């Protein structure tokens, strides 16, 4: 029974969300399930997946009351757990397959879960609050289904769902990549931000400025910055807008993703909703059409005035009148209007508290007008300045090094450009993935052992293929590095790290 | 745990030592044991199996875990009956006591007290993670309280808070969910818990997969399935998964050493077979093995270590052992505590280091071996997991013991004669006194690491007349290092010769004054070993690792592996130089620290 069908699934991946507070009586177990992918798996299989997960959550709490099950490693699958909200769990099950390069790092998979949940929070608010509003959970399920399927469509490459694997070891999801800005440009940016925020007339207004896919400035809290940055890079930057167009034609040809995107086909739609809604007398179809789809591709475009427009947000369900998008801030739990302005490579996002705009769309229009009048010149200037200083997509390449630098305190990361990372051999990347896994475990232990105290750790390994695979963790900063063409002595390798640290990290990883 | 007298039906009256007949040994044994025990336990009416059966689906497992939390509807009082069978499980023959069959001595009467205060490096004493997590460990563990063998905290079960907070649990259970062994708590009270473990394993198995590890916060739950035997470790120590899994493999091996793998047949005949009586009285063997997981590098290096001895002395011991090996003895092993003095195998027979570890643990942890000569069936799991061998064991002094292994069940008197011959020669040639002296003197010390390369005739053992006079500069250096280890901040090292299957570890010098510090270093090595030997991507070549406690350097070549610990502030360049010197030093004194010329181990 059960999990064997996981393997037969062509994608080899299952993702589910369940609520431990629901469906506690016998016969009502299905009520726990809020999301399950693939949706066409038989309920018995879905229930057995959730049964095992729930069983192990309960079991591990016997010994570890504060931190229940995080991962189950079986011979052929990894089950990665994430408690998104109290008693609301997300579990992803991936198949391991060495030949198919299906070698995973648990923490990287967990960060996917965390990311999709954070994005969901930003657009819809917490799952728990939605469930409280609607105990039958029909529309919550629809929202989750559509949101997550839209999110997952980004992982489709050549018709296959490809989650982050060992090949992505030099990336860190859930961090922000920043543009290095000269002093003069920084002053210009500062002044631009001040002007924009003053235009909104609200003290709790925020802004985010990106150049290409890199962050230039933010006035948001760290968590909200990550979420909005992630969304902007996924859907709003010039790069995202253009790839969205090209993938549109691809989607229309009817891939798995488009099946999800173009509304539920009869099979999956009913299998998702029927058992839950039948008893509550809600129509499944309606829920789907009402669900807002902020992650749907090709729903954003650039208007004549430079502001990005979308029809995702509608005045009321089913209406054709679209309104200004709004999001929830995680930190203040405040609802904000989202306005995005784009000039060439520059994307300016400003958020205005919904409460501060009295006359709705009219009021927003007025603010936008004000920004255009007061800031467009500055925007031109900043764009020009940043473009001049911009070194292109390989700007952060350091020859001879393949690296990832993570600043955990500021949620920043910088890495070798993806095109350069692909030159690494599989062996090096596997060794690095393994090393990262080891460091992940050390870090998590330190977290449990002594709260704030951070781990200092330096590991420098010469792998079987003679590549040096290096990790340094110090004062909240992490450096991962692969040196494939290095000399064979340890001293040479640590010298290389030292040089890198001195030149690019202000000596953060230097010894003295 | 049980009386021996009630169990005379099979073996009594064999005053001429044990006779098992000429049938294949293992068959004779399994039938004999199975016959009695399987019947006894079939009507056990325990809730464990019942609970396990009902757990085929998702709800079952959750419900069961719930029950455990609630404190035990499923808890069963299994196996209160078969006490009379227990004696049979661990048969020991004492040659000097009219063929009496004897069970294991009770844990409390073990001779471990005699080991306290020994000067040997990495000796069998140490703190345990017996502590409860939250207890401020420096208060408890630096007290240097000697480790006490045997089972503790029997009053606990899974409802006890203290039980739940133990740092490292080990469980053996049967595939029907019956408890066989638990490190803490009474197995019988843990029937419900055991059933839960079984449910987890079989639930995943039913899905066509096999669960290996569950991670939750600081805790890891590691599973190992060996046919009808399930082994589980629940630990919040920092040990990596690979190490914990290796420990479960050893525990399984220890069980096989006692019972042979033919115990599987009991489960084929009766899936609900209760195995606890078969292992009755062996708690002390398992607890001593588990204890060694926190001090004995052999448990993760898969290599053994020798007592340092002058080459001629070891040769003399080897020669006399070789004599008896030629007379039909499969293996002749002379050991002092966990260190090998000499060992000889019959032609083509080779002994796996893990088998030696398990055998030595079995002998050293069982009190009855100390009191008189013994002839006992044992199984070497790596040699032949299906068959019993017979081990003649005799202590020549408090710490030194001779083990003669044979396939023949009626070789007792022959082996006794062999032992007499060996003992005479060893006494005459002063081997035993050299052994005792070596135990007192200890082995390699980082403070003694030579600055300049030694001439090839270098010796570790100055008293043996080959002494190298220390130069003035070395003397003064030695003083300079006093209390801070060796040159360049070297604190400790382990060198493992791959082709000899042997390792040598330096003695613990300051700053490793406390057992707590020693155990932490041991764990750091263990982690390093796991990190270097990844099964998926193959062994790495070099690793440098620095954390708040140490600098660790590891170097793996085709011939050897070196693990060295330095002061965390050590300079990389001089640490590397020092490692090279350690390797040279080991090569210079290899005649004394390794057993050379033993048949290569071909596993």
C-alpha cells in the first residue's frame, strides 16, 4: 500500500499540507488534508502519507518536545518536514535516485517549503486565520492548490519538476542578492527613496529598489524584504517579465504546469475538492475561479506610464474590474497597496498602507502621479548611474573560485554566477552538497544548544577528485567554496580562502 | 538474573566437559534452544504484538504513538514466565565444577572495579551519557566516577520523564514488535513502545521503502533492520548518522556472537517468538559494548590496537601461539584488556577487527571468565555468522587473557593443555611481566614526538635497552610542552595502518585531563571519520577542521589514515609539519606498536 505509488509517479515528488487540529475523529481524517500534490493520488495513499507524518511528529515529541520530526530518511525517499504555522505542517517527499541526479540537501528542500509558505502569507495571510474564517476550508484549499501549483511551475524544466538538488549547492534560497553600489550612487538612491516615500504622504510607507535582479535598497523589515524581493525577481523584474512571455507560449501547449494554471481539469479539480466540499454543500468550481493567483505567469505587464499593471486583483470575485494589488506585511500585519514602477533595468516598488488611502483607486492614482512628477528624473539618473557601474551578469565572478557567501544576520548572499558554477564537475558538487549538509546539522545543533551563540567552524576538505571543498562559518557569516584547479597543499587552499576573504569579505574569514 | 541449577536437563552429567555430539554445531544449538523457548513464549499473550498488528495504516501509527504518550494502554506484561529457560541461553562450562551449567553473573558482581585507576590510555573507564540531557553535565561528568557495568534505571519506562531525557537509547526488538533489549528501562514495560517502533518500520516497509533515520531537533532515531531483528538508536548526542548506524551493526554483531544468526529460524517458526530469555543475563555485555562507543576508537575505525612491546617479546609470544595454532586451533589470541599482545590464525583463517572487538568485549564484560578457565560457544559474525565456534578463555593475570578458538566442541582438554604450554613459555620468557610493565608505562605520548628524524632503529621503549638518549634540547622542549601537549600544539593523534588493520592512539596528555574532554575528542574523531568516509562519493583525501575546541587534521592515503588533534589556535603550516613527523615516528617504532607479520586480514 501507500508509498510505493510515490515511486511510480513520474515526478517522484509529493507535497502535502495538513492541519493536525482538524479531522481528529475517525472517518474524518481527510479533513486534515489542506493540499496534496499530485492531487490525483488515491485518498488511501494520501492518508497513509499523512498518517506516517503525523505518527512521527507525535513519536518524536516523546523525546524532543520542542522540535518534532524534521526529516525522515528512507532508503529511497527523503521526507522533509516544515511546521509552517502551529500544527500546520508541510511535508515534501522526494525520491532519491543517483542516476537521475536526485540527490538532495534537506535544508535546501525545507527552504522551498518555507518560501512558498512565506509568499502565501504575503498575499493571503496565515492559513490558520483563513481556516478560522472558513472552517469548511473549501476556499483555503482552492487558494493553496492554485498558489502552490503556480509556484511549482517555476521548477518545471523540460516537463519535469526539478527541485533544488546538489547542483544548486552554491545558492541560498531565502536570501537577498544585493548590488554593490558606489558612494555617489548610494547618495542618489537615498535621495530617490526619500522623495518616493514623501510622495505617499504616509509615515509607514515602504519602498524596495532593484537593479536587474539585485536589490539596491529597502526600507522593509528583513523578512518582508526577502518575501517581496523573491516575488519581484520571480514575476516583476524586466527579466521576469520577459521570461514570463516566453513561457506563456510553452504553457499554452499544455504542460503539467498549464493544467494547473488554466484552472482545474475535471479530474484533478473534483478529486481535490469533492470529498471536502460535498458534505459542506459548497461548489468546488466556484472556489477555484475566485482564487487570486499572484504567482500566475504573464499576468503582469508594463503600462505606458512605466507602472506595472496586472489584472490579478479584482474588485470583487469574478468581476472584470481589476484593482491595485495589495499584500500583507509579516512584521506589522498591515495590509499595503503594492505599486511597481519600472525604468529600463530599474524596478521601484513602494508600499502604501491601505488604511492611509481614503478614496481607494483614486487615491493611489494620485500618489502614482505625484511619484512620476517628483521622482522620474531621479529614477532616470539612478538607473543611468547604476548601469554605468554594472559589470554584467558575471560581475561577481572571481576567477579561479566558485563560491557562495551568506550573511545570515542580514539575509544576504552572493555567489558565483550560475554559468560559472556549471563548469564544476559532478564530484565536486556532490562533495560540496555533502559538506553543506554537515554544516547545516552543526548549525542547527548550535541553535538548539545555546540559542544566540553562533558557531565558528572551518572545514577544508580535499575530495577524491582533488578539488578543495571548503566551508567557513564565523560570526553569522558563511562561506562555501570549491577550488578545482588548486595546488594540492592545504596551505595553498587556505591561502586562497584568505585572499578571497580579504578582498571580497572585508576579511571576515581571515584568521587574524 | 537466573539460577543455574534449574537448568540441568541438557548438559548435566557431562563431567568430562561439554559434549554436544558430532552433529553440525549450529543446528544442534538452534534446535536445542528453539525447542524449549519458542514453546514457552508462544502463549505470552502480550499486547505488543497485538498493538503492532493493528498498525497497518496511517491512523494506526498515530494512534499508537498517542498511546505511548498517554502512558500505556498498550504496555504489556510480557514474558514473566520463562525464567527457568534463561540459564540455558548463555551456557558456560566450568571445567572445575562438575560440568555445571552456569548463567551469567549478576552485573553487580563484575570485576570492573579492578580496572579503575589503570594508567592505560583510553581504558575502559569513562563517563556515560547516562546523564539526563538537562543535567548540568560538568557537575556530573567531571567527577570521574568510574563506569559501572550492567543495566541501570530498570525502574524507568517510556512514561518516565527521566527515561525520555536519556541521551542515548538502544533498542533491540523482534519484527513482531517484542522487546529484546533496551539500554534503559525494563524491556517488559517497554512492550508498547517497542510496538510503536515496529509499527514505524513496517509502515515504511509496506510502502516499499526502508526507514533509516528520523531527525527531530537534536535527536536522531536510527533504524537498522537485520532480518527478523530490528535495532533502533535514539540519541541526542552529536554523533553522525553513520556512526550510530555502525554502533547498531556492532550491537547486532554482539547478539550474533552470543546466539549465531540461526536464531532467525526461531522467528521463521514462530514470528512471535520471545527472544529475551535467550539473552538473559547478557545485559552487561551490551552495556559494556555501548560504553565502548564513547571511548574505544576501534568501534568506528574497524581496526584493533596492540599493546606496545619490544619486537622480540611479541615475537616470543607469537611463536608459542603459532605452535598451538598448528595443532588445530583456529585462532589463538593473547590480549591485555582491549589491546592485542599477539594473535595467530590457522592457515587462511583471518579475523575481522570487529569480531575481535566483540569477542574481547564479551570476555571482559562477563565476570565468569575471570574466575576460572572457560569453554564457551561463541560466534564470530564476520567469520561465519551461522556457526558456533568454541572459545577457551583463561585469564593469565588480572588483565591478560588467552583465547583459543576452535571449531570442535570437544577440544576442551586439548586447549587446556595448549594453555598450560603457552602459559609456561610466557612466564619463562618474561612476556607477562613485560605486558604488565607496558600497561603501566603506556604508549606513545605527543610530548615525546622527536624533533629530528630518528635513526631507523628508533624505539618507543627506552627501558628495553634500545633507548635513545634524549638530547638536551629535547629534554628542555619536553619540559616546555608539559601540560600543553606536544610540538605545534599537538594534543593527540590516531594512526591507522590500512594494510595491518591496526591503529595506534597516543596516550591522553594534558589538556585532556578529564574523561569528559577525552570523550569529546573521541566524538570529534568519530565525526571526522564519518565525514571522510562518505559511502556515496568515496573517501576524501585530506581534511582540516577548526572549531572552538580543536584543530583536527585528517589525512587518508592508501597505506594509512592519520587523525590528529591540535590546539584550536595552532598554526596550519606547523600542524602539517607535525603530522608528517608523527607519521615518520610511527614508522620508526612500528616494530613495537604493531603486530607485524600476522596473516593479512583479507576482508
